[in-house]
C-alpha cells in the first residue's frame, strides 16, 4: 500500500510539473479563465443590471464545463497518448508501476487543476462568494463523467494524432450545455448530456433553487453519467489496460 | 571445489506462438546469480520476446518460467522491485532533465536521491545532469535510461540490445558500466546481435535461432567446440604452410622457426560469428 501511494505521489508531482513545462497543456488549462475574462469584461461588459443575473447564471454554468473539457482533453487524453507514443508509459510499467497507478495520478492532477481553474473562474465571474463551497462540490462531481470518458479514450488512442481526433468529442460533449440558449429542444438535449446536470445545478445555485426538488433531475443526470462512464472505463480498462 | 551456482531465472520447454507463427520453440535455459548471460540471435529470433516473457509483458503458451526460484505466475510485486529492465523502447521524459528523470525514478523505486550523483559520475553524465533529455545525444539518452533502470540497485538486470545504435565511444562506456555491474555481482541478462559485445561481456551465451536455443555455453567453450585442428604458418615469402595441433605439427612448427623465415603463426580459432554460422547455417545481419 505504501509503495502504491509512493508511486502515485511521484507520478502526480511529475504530471503537475509537466503542466508548467508543456506549453500546450498550460495554455489549455488557462483557456477557461481567459474565456471568462473575455465574457465578463469584453462581451458582457455593458450588460444592463436586470440581465446581470441571467449573465451570471450562464457564466457560472459555462465555466466548469469549459474547464473540464479543455483540461481533460489535454491533461488526460493528450498526456496519456504522449506517454504511449514516446514509450515512457512502457518504461514506467517496466519500473513496476501499474496502469491503474498512472491513471489515478492523472485523474488526481486533472481534478486538482479543474478545481483551481473553476475557483479562479468563480472570482472572475464575480458572483456571491457564499456560493463558492457548493460551486466547488458541483464542479468536482460534475467533472467526473468527462474525466472517466477521457480515460476511456486515452486507453483507446494509440498515439498523439489519434488523441487529437478523440479530443474533439470530449470538448464538444463538455461544452454542449453552453448552447442550450439556442432553443428549447437544444436545451433539453443539453440537459441530458454528461455536463448537462452540472450546468443546470450551477444555474439553480445562482438562482437560489439548488436545494429544491427542481435539482433532483439534474442530480440524477449528473450521477447517472458518472455511473455510465465508470462502467465504460472498467470495461475498457479490463480489455486494454495492459495491452494498449 | 566448484562454486555452488544459484539459479536466478529459468525457462523449461517454453512454447509461444503468435497466431500461426511459432515464436519460441521448446526454449530451455537457466541463468545463475552473478553471471552475465548473453542471448544471441539475429533480428526476429525471439530475443525480445523472451525478455517480455521473463518480465510479465507476455504470457507463454506452455512450459515453465521461473523467476527467483518461483513460477512466474506466482511472482510477487516485490520480486519485480528486485529487477531492472532496459527494453528496446525504454525512454525518459523529454521535457525533464536527466537529473529530474532520475529523481523521479528514485521516488518511484523508493530509494534515496543520494544514489543519483554516484550513478551520474559513473557514466560521465555529471556535467550534463541538468540537460533536458530532448537535447541529449542518443548515447547520453541511452546511458541515462540505463541509470533509471539501475537506480534501485537491482539484483537482476534485463538489457535488450543496450548498445544498439550507439557510436563506438558510447558503446565502450556502456560496456565499462556493465563490467562494473558484473564485478558487483549483479546478474545481467543481455540480448545482442553484436558478437564482439557478447564475447567481451558474457560469462555464458545462448544462441537462439527461430525461437529455438541451438547452443548454450561459455563463449570459449563454444569456440573450442568448433575449433579446427589446424595451425597456419605464414613465411616471409608469403607462402603458407598448414599443420595440425599435435606432436607432428609441433615438429613442423619447430622446423619452420629454425629456418628463421617465419612471418607469423596462427591457430585457426573460430569467432562466435563462425560458431553461429556453423550452428544455424546463417550469417549474422
């Protein structure tokens, strides 16, 4: 157990340092903050006060979707593919590190970065600070489905080129709730997407409806997707965890 | 008295096929503690496959594989902490320096970082320790990757073509390092298709052909097995006399020497390459 924790710790530190060393990953991790700054201070700079609540709802729901999509695509999917392509993953495994330990470290670092970026976005949006704790909790659990999906695609992809192809659906799925404003049918579809539950819960949090029965469907969607992605991950890991 | 040999790893009648292609055919050999065992064969002979079987990267179809006197199926994770592996594709993190890579592997292996400096010194990488791996030459990378496999001072080291693609100077440095490890009683399982390397580093060699071990002995014994009973005397006028390695031959050699016209006398010793050719009917690539 100690050896496993030691290895996960070493891998996590290595992955965290790689965020800084790898400009591609660093830029993607900072992109959600950049977009929130753009939305808040450029696009929505002159929003009338009566529309401010609606704007805040949109931004507080969008920020964690953006963060999980961009960060998972890079820190999990791209990073795993790079480890495969450059044979560092095999070298790790030959040093008695298991595939599970590699993935736990990547998930740990990704979730830590997602939460940090979400918190920065929260303050950029400038909503009531008392919402921070539930905001973090929703963002954390809401991100799990995309994190697991990224692991699945990371296992499937063989190299960095294929990870580029797989990154697209991850980002589109994560950002789908952003487009719910385009119409009622679109909103319904978006609500049932992997990040739809998280987005709806964030909007309810901003509107003060989080602790009402309205939140039950969104909670069910969020945890339902976590369960589906976890099952997919277990199945793919059993099949490809060692060979691929 | 012959020293007691402790068997560290072994294969007994191991078969492995990939679809219809038989890759290992009744492979049987053992490696003893403290020896450097060379596994020789041309590309595609099954050398890397054998290492993969011994390091749990592949599973055999039949036969017995033992590691540290235990069937490999029952090997513990702790057994693999006693092993170092340099595979044909082993590589370090390119955006990290040599030293940071070694620090990382020290943490993974649970050893003190104080082990790093002497290792770097040993392979002449101390001055380059801060160099990013992506900026290192192939020789530097190979030596650094070897250090990562050695960081925990393994009892058993698997090296798959460790000098492949290296320039002569880097090759010599790796050879010197392997000789040091041998002196420190590290058991080394080495695959190579470089006969000179095998002769200079290995206590025993196994010759693999099409997944089948065709010979296994010390390099000297193998060469002796195919040595010809022939001595060649080259005279000053470039004429050549051939004789045998017996009493009659000794008389002829003595006469030639007395004539004072001998340029050189050669015993016809086969090289390991010749041994391979005799055993398999194939030239090395």
